[in-house]
């Protein structure tokens, strides 16, 4: 469901994480219509994937730097 | 009082000599400081001839003094001794020679020496030559290290060996100079200035092993101090051992206690630097890894929240809510209906109770006139009037024959 985002409009990690926290807060607070809840949930999934992408990317770069170091 | 002379009326020698003598006398008695270069004391002559040399410059001046004064000196005057004279310049017209006639000769003793050194320090300090803000930082990794020291001296070896042990690739530019004796100060100045001009040299070390106060005197020499003050390259003074502190220490950018210490100051320990570098890199990586782990944990926590992880809970929650509402609705409805039913039943019973049917069934009948009004009193009913009688199961139409009032019945109300 997470559509492939181009690099520019992909929110920064902090922005995505911030919005994700907000989505979860609203979902748990309740009081949203069913339609809204579904929309919120879907948005939550997309944001979570984005955050994971950022973290995986950072992890990969760190591991690459460490491997690069071990070889030299 | 310049003399008026010209080609046509030249002045005689005696007149010129006397004029010079007059000018020379105008200097008057002075205290002068210098180093005794030669002493010639011939038996039978009651004046002793000396040559007094300037401590730094290559300038000297003949000095004469009486033999009694010379002999009375204790400790005796020897060549190379530093002295202070109270003397008056005198121009000996006969042979046109100028010399200082010394009336008083003071040996520059150790206490005296130190006192004079202290005065010189205060003088130079007052001029701001030792000001802290003038101190220049040493370069971390100097291209070339300039070294002023005595040829193949212990100091030279200490500096070179220690520096190379810390950083094998260090480049040295050594300028040899006398580190003792009258020529020392000027040679050191010349060496320092040469290294200062040298483009590659980024730091200069002046290194000398231990020695007596006199030995180290050249390193408190005013000219040297001023020269060091002027140069641009940072300078490290490494003279003598820990306690020794010639004025050079004060004007230098950094004071090293010994030549070995100087080597440590000018050259980093490359091995140590590499270890520091590696540790810094590891810590950077650790910090980043730590940060990543924390953020990952945060994200995992967020994702595991029921609202995200299991949307069904969202739907279930609503379905339960709906079911709940529906059940409650039903229950309410049920109650309402029951109540309604009861109510109807109750009303029905009451209606039935109030309805005359039962009464009719018990044999009573309701009389109504033609318009259907219930007749409750004989009054107003005439004979031969059409009436209808409602009995339990139907109605009987009839015509009245006559009416008969009964006593005591008419005043109480009948409910109906």
C-alpha cells in the first residue's frame, strides 16, 4: 500500500515520525468517524514504512562505512 | 661652537685637537658596562691599559686606570670578566688618542649580576616584550623545526632523538652557534634570525644543556631578547635544566624545561595521535549506532501500537460498540414495548371496568333518547317519545308510555 515516493516529496525522517505519532494519538483518542479512522490508519502505515526506509538507509550506510574500514 | 675654518684660513692641529678635547670632556663621567678583553700591566708604569668590549656589538674602547686601583681590585680583574666602570672620557691630544679614564671598577659578581639581570628583566617587561598576548601558539605539525644549539652537543642529540622517536618524518634545520662565552649571544641572534627567514621553518628551538648563571648569561642578553621579540616564527626556549630561567624563557612563545621537553612540545606523538583518531572514530560510530537503535526501537514501539498493528481492533471496537448500542436499543425497545403492553392492558382493563358492558351483562341497560343522549332522569322525558335501550348484546328501540319519578334519587351524581 505504500506507494513509491520520489525523493523530493518524501518527508524527512523527523517529519514522518512526528506525523506518525500524531496519527497514532488521534486513532487512540477515538472520536473520529469510521471513514477518518480508516484514512488515518492507512496514513499511519505509509508513514511507518517511510520511517523504516530512512532507518534502513542509515543503517546500510553505517555498515558500509564499517565494512569499508575493516577491509582497509 | 663650530669652528670657522676654510681653505684659506685652516685651523692648526693644536686648535682642532683642543676643540675635540673640549667636546669629549662634555660627556662627563659615566658608568659603563662591558667585558674586559685585554689587560696590559707593565711593571714600572703606573697606569694600566685595558680594552673594554661591548657585551654584544663588536665595539671596544681603550681604558686606562691607575695601577693602585687595578691592584686593589678583589677579585682581581681577569680577561673576560664583566665589569662596570665609572670613567671619564679623555682625549690625549699629543697622540690624538681617546680613552676612558676609570676612577672606579666594579666587578660584576654573581649577586650583582643577578641584580642587574632583574633590573634588565623589569626594564624589558615594562616595555611589554614579555606580554602574554604576544605568545604565538606552536604549530601542531611543523613542516621544518629550526634548532639553534652548539655543534654535536648533548642538547642537540636530545632534541633530535626525542623528536624523531615521536614523529619519524620530522624535518630539522639546525643552525649551530656558540652556546657559551662572549660570542654566544650574537651568534645565537644571527642563527635565530637566519632560521626565522628560512621559509620552511615553522618553529625554532633554542636548546642548551645546564650551566652556571654566567654560562647562561648570553641567554639573558638584551639584544637577543629584542631580536627574539621581533621574529615572526614561534620560538621555544630550552635552556639549562628546570630551575634555570634566563630572560629568553620570558620572551619565547613557549618555555621548555629541558631540550627533551622541547622535543615533546614541538612534535606530536604520532602514535598517540593515531590512537586518539581511532578512538574518536569508534566513538562517532558508537554514537550513531546508538542513535539508530533508539530510533528503531521507537519506531517499532509505534508500529506495535494496536491502532497501527491491528486495525481490526479499530473495526472490532466499533463493531462491539455498535453491537452494544444495538442490544441496548433492543432492550430499551423491549422494555418500552412491555411497558406499552402493560399500559394498554391496564388501560384496557380499566376501560373494560369502566365500560358499561359488564354492567349491561349483569342485567343493566342504558336508556338513550332519539339523539343518542343518555337519559339519566325522568325529567324531560315525555310519553310516546322514541327511545333506544342498550343492552349487553344490542339495542332495543321503543317508545315511552309514561314516566314515574322516585323520591331521593335525583340529587346524587352518577359517574358516567
